[in-house]
C-alpha cells in the first residue's frame, strides 16, 4: 500500500515570490515606526564610524611613519583610532535595544495572526491538512521572520552602506582602485543573489516542505498511539517515520551542499578583492603616488570589506531560508476564509431555537453530486427532532449546515428568523451546544474543559453543571478533583466519563439549540442509562436535534426524519413510522434483529 504524506491544500503548491514575502515581513516592521526609526538611526551612526575606521588607521600609520619626532601626532592619531572604534561599537550595541522589542512583539503577532487565520479556515481545509504540519509551519514562520529581519536590517543594510561608502571614498581618491572595489562588490552580491535564488532555493523549498511533512507524520502517529499499540505496529510506524526523515535528510544534504558551493565562489571572489585592492595600492606606492598610510587604508578597508562581504554571503543564505520559512504563513494570510462573516455582520440574537431550511442546495466540493437540492424544513422552538438514515444520507451535514461550518450553494437557513450567513459565526455557534459521539477534550483540567462553554463561569456553576450531567461523583473521586488533567483528547478518562464532561459543558453553555450526535452509542448499558438520564434533563426547554443510529434512543422524539440522499423520505413519530411499514420500519426491523 502506498503511504500518503502530501497535504491536499491546493494553495500549498503556490509559491509566493521573494518580493511578496519580504513585503509581508516589512509590513510588521512598519507597525512600530518609532522602534524601527531608533534601530535605523543608531545603525546608521554605527556605519558612519565603521567608514571612518580605515581613515583613522591611515592617519595613525602616517604619523608613525614620520618617526619618533611626531609622537604627539601619533598618540593623537592613536586616540582617534581607538575612539572611532569605541563609539562605533557602542552604536552597534545600542541598535539592538530598539530592535529586540520590535522583533519580539512582531514574532508574537505573526504567530497569533497566523493561528487566527488557520482557525478561520473551513472544516474541509482542516480535514485536508495535517495538524502537525500546520503547527510546524506556524512556529517556523516566527523564527523565519526573525532571520529575515535580522538579515535585512541588522546585517545586509549596514553591510551595503559600508561597502558602497568605502568604494566611493576610494573612487574619490584613487579612481581605478575604487572602481575595481565597487565592481568586485557588485559582482559578489549579484552572484550571491542569483546563485541563492536559482541554484539553491528550489532545493531549499523542497527541504522545508519535507520538514513540514515530518511534523505531520509524527503528529499523525502520536495522536493515534492507542491504535498503533493495539496492532503492535510500533516498528511499522518507526519505519514509516524513517522513510519520511530519509527523504528530508537526502534533500537537506543537497541543499546544504549547494550553499557550500556558493560559499566557495564567495571565497574566490574575496581572494580577488584582496589581491586587486592591495596590489593596486602597492603599485601606486611604488610609483610614489600613495603613502604607507594609504596602503594601511587599503589593507584595513579590505579587512572591513571582507568581513562585511562574508556576512552578506551568510545573510543572503539566511535571508532566503527565512523567506522560505515565512512563505507558508504569508500565503495563509492572503487566502480568504472559505466561510467568512459578512462585512459588519451582527451577533446572533435569539433564544427560541426555531430552525428553518429555506430551499437549501448544497454539495461538498469533492463530491460528484449535490447532496441537498431545494431542501426545505422547519423545526419548531423546543421540538425534539431525530435524524436517521444510512451513512452518507445527509444527517451530519444537516447539523454542520445549521452551525454554518459550510455555506450553502443557494437558499438560506434561518434560526429565530435570522439568516445564519448574515450573523457572526462565533455568536451563532455559541447558541448551539453539541455533544458528539466521541468528545475530544483539551489536555487541560476537567474544570477548564467544562467551563470552555462559558469561560467566566464560577466554580459553583461548573460543579452544578457537572452534577446535572451525573459527572460530579466520578470527578470528586479523582486525586485532584476538578483540577485533574484529562490528557490529550481526554485519554485519561473513560468513554462514559468523557461523555458526561461533554454534557456538563452543554449544560453550562445553556444554548437554545442542542445537538446530540449518537452520544450513547459506544457506552455500556449501565453508563448509557446514566448518560441518557442526564441528556433527558439537558433537552428540557431546548430545540434538540438527535443524530441516531440506534433507534431505541429516539422513541420519545417529537418527530423522526428519515434521510436518504439528502432528502427526507419519511417523517413522523416512532410508532406511526413503524406502523407505516416504510424505510423507517425496515431500519427498525434490522436494528431490533427482526425479519
């Protein structure tokens, strides 16, 4: 069987240009202009003193070359040389004091906003993407921003200013030397950019993609640890992960080798700069057109330029890596949510729980046929509705559309007279309490999981909800009671305990609409009896939609809707539907083991 690791997110195949990703990063710099200005001013001051260093060095050498009779002049030149270096060092140290708070706040915001954007994507998007890979992309983008920002502002910008400044200073004094220096610097930078973007970037993007794939594959395996152990498949999973990491290892070795090849080209160009700069000045000295101090100026300039050029080479590579790391989140923020709030949408306001499907048409993007076609239905406030039918008939989709997890192709859904597409999604979903078949709890305390429905709930309100859900007794028997951590997805609790925590959460939500998705199907008889009693109390005074596979749980429903291919083919109460002898009667006979 072929293993699949690729994400189905179509947008993942669209690579943003370096220019667009850099523009995305720069947008964060401009959010705090005073911190950015402080960084630039102190950095430019440091650059000015760097440019003065070769000049101060030349004055010192000329003063020393004049002999012991010029001691005062020499000591003055020495003081100037040391002072220039000292003040330049202080300026370079001052710049990060503006840059650090700017970077830390922007890194926080890029993570928060990337996470917020991912949360706004549809259920389809999340179903198509590994959660572990998405987490990897979000965390990598934060550090990618840091690499890009440091490379451009703290290194590349100052390096270019110093290199161009020194070249201009030499052009003004020795045109041939300065032009040679400028030509070498321009060729060095241009070749770096060209080789990095065309020779190294394609492989680096592949390495980054495989890095995300590792996160997705590991997360998938760890999240399914119980299944892995249940089949004794630990070695198989280790082999599977090894296959992914082997692909990454091969790709990253090729990437790093290409960057090393580029580094070799850089070093050869530095040898050319060293030989040409010092050789030309030595020639001028031999012809009496340059002093020993001028030669010292050239040597100091080369040392300064070579250091900056090495930094440029390293930081161009760092810049490209950072841009590739940020690219995923930058792309996320260009995507429109598949289900979006209308501009200026008001909050949902209603407590009756009337639900109306008005000529609704809907089909999943991956399906060949439309599921709901011109579908109309009304659920009265406080009515208990049960949805039954074979898998794929549209029961779960009905609830998802009520929650507006998907948008209709046409028609509308009204709750208490309000079009669900025209109110905010968050306020709508807070009016719908869902108790799923297999509740997934957060790896937090039981108290936090219950209060997730209403974060401001008091301890007494949490306990009351737990009592009404028949959960208080088992909670108090735990070592830390309501402060007990439940483990990832609630694995430390039994199925019945998780169900009762989910019911307590629904009690606390106190929403006008309640959805029960076969909430007792996987429980033993005694636990089912307790959970069923809690749900009966929960349903009082609420519009309730029950998705049922076990028909014995819905005999008391006000109305049973039998779904087939997105249409209601029968509806009525249990007894009358059995008596009618249609589709529901056949389902009932099968579940009861009759006929």
